């Protein structure tokens, strides 16, 4: 008799930095559920997004393909419809697939994309007919609240208290609907439940009393290295401007911003704990693979920047926590670089299923644990002369920004906080050449939809390799 297929609970947050987990090194934040996943599972502490912005990150994750493979490079691009999704593959393997919360599918926001059923809650919702969460809020008598996710526009990066009570907050609703699914599912089939939380994406708007869980005066100030602007790309300048953060900064407000951001993370942690309690009560917890990650991070004022669209760790590095007694256990920390494109192979591996005809770029995370293998992962946002490209081998991170005609090299062995660009340091000339050549070779791979071609490198004269320093 074949082994029973495990259930799969996929917890995805939006814009959660990797340094928001107490057990992973943040001594101040309270995250008992994520701490439990670290204690009982595996923390892949070098987890990265393949594209540090919502739509293209999710497209890469759902297809298991890099942006230059699936053709989705940024928020303005449609996600590919001509290839199987994560849910299609798991459905073919016998799973009932249900989604709750933000999916950010484009061009059809309410498409099933392989789900059997969905409870919809999208980031900007105005019409009850197309959003289950907004319908629920209106039925509770809060139809007067115009911005149920928090006020945007000029208020986008101003920390604010939710206009809704905690029981109706978007985070609580995702947990409620996930629990409802677990209580009413067909137990004859294994399930794939994707619980997708909009927070801590801005506006940073925790409900009362969660807004006082952390106090601004106790929050660390942003990281501001001496040469921080040398690490900017054109995206940083643009984002700071349209997020109203380019005309002077208030440290006290930045501390409150971080406090509210952390409160949003802690509320998600608490809400996921409610889901795990149901699984535990049903005796299904140890038969459920749990994976917690995020689509990308958030600057929160680090480097005097805000938003994402960068391959600095603040915005490109994400939590990657996995628990399953048979495949991911022991409270291990794994240092092999991993990516969101590895999720599909990981889920299929747990299900004992193959990918069929799907072309997947990732690997099963279970095969990396404890092996000490070298691996390079890649990332991209935008394309052509606006593109930014990354290669990371666990020690060195190489980034090329076509829009700036500039290279960046970050050496995590001696500069783990990413405080300086070593790309033009004579002592790194060989490293730069090796990483650059590897990146170009990868992005020019045959068969990909839009490789790193001449347009991206136009006008950029790669520096000649100097003589080795004494």
C-alpha cells in the first residue's frame, strides 16, 4: 500500500522581511508560531524571491519558472496562462486545492488558476460582487469603510490603525476562512490549502490593540551605511518619490512604522497559530507539510529607501520555514540558497508526484537539507534597459542594473549586512568576472522567452580585468 499523501498548508505573507522571526535572530519581535516551525522543522535562512515585486514573484512561484522563462517581469505584466500552475499539478496528483486571500493573479484577478475553490480577498477591493472579504465586511455593517486594507495615496507609508475591529481585520478573515475550509473539507482527499495574507504589505495598519504590541520608541532605527546611495538603483529613486518618502525623513515616524509593521507580522503569526490548532485537534498536524514564506521583503527605511524592487537582502530575502516530521524536521538551519521557484518541486516531492510535462526551474528543498551543496540562484525584475539581474551563490551576490549601467557585488563573508559595493574593488576583479559571466550565461539560456541580450548591456563597457593585486 503506497504511503498516505501529506496535506499541504502553504502560508504566504506579502512583503515580509526575513529578519522578522524571533527564533531566526530578531530578539525583540514575538513570533511563537514561526519559532515553532524553526524548532520542529527547517529554516532555510538564505531564502530569496526570484523577482522582488508582487506579480512577477507570484508568477515565478506559481509556475516554478524564472521571469525570463515565463515572461512576467513586474507588476505591469500579465501572468502566463499557457503553462500549468502549482495548483494544476497538485490537483493532478489527487489534491483538493483551496485558496484563501490575496493571489494577485493577472489579468483575471478572480481566476481559479487550478484551484477547486477560492475565498477572495484582494489588495484593492471596491466592489462586493468580486471580493468575498469586502462582502463579509459590508455584511457586518462596515460598508462605510472605504479603505478596508488601510488608506493609500499620500498615506501609503504612514503607519495607521485599522478602521476595522480585530475580528474583521484582513488577517483574521484569512485565518477564519482557512479554518472554515478545514472544518468542512472532504477528508477523503489530501488538501492543498494556500492561506495568503496581504499584510505586512503597506499600508501598515494593525487593528487595536495590536497597534500597541510594539512601541515606536523601542524600535531600532533603519540601517544607514556610510555609502548607502552607492547601493541604490534607478528603482530606489523612483519608489522613494512616488511613495512620498523623498523630501526628508522623520526618525520617530520611521520607528512607529517599524512597530506597526512588526505588529502586522505578529498578528499573522497568531492567526496561523489558530489554523495549526485546528490541524492539531484533528490529528492532522504531523500529516501536513507546512511551508511559510513571502513574495518579497520591504526596505522600511533601510538605506533611506522604501518599498521593494531591489536585490538587497531587505527586499529580496524572505522567510523560508518548512515543517513535516518525515521530510523537514529536527530544528535545522540550512544555508544553501533557495528560491520561491523551489516550492512546486518541494510540494510534488512530498506528494510523491512528478511534474508531468511542466518545465520547472527549481528543486525539491528536501534534497538540499544537510548536503552542503554549492548552488547559485538567480533573480530578475523588469527587462531590457530597465532590468535588474541577480546571481547569488551563498557567499557572493552579483547584481547588474541595466538602467544604471552599473554592477554591484556584495560579499556576505565579510559584509553580511550589505554595507558596501565591492564590484569596483581591484581585489574582487576575478570574482566579479566569474559572477558576471555566470549571470550572462544563465540569462542567455536557449529557449527562454526574453534573455539578457544586447539591449540590457547596450552602452555598458564591462571593465577590463586588471592585473592581480599584490
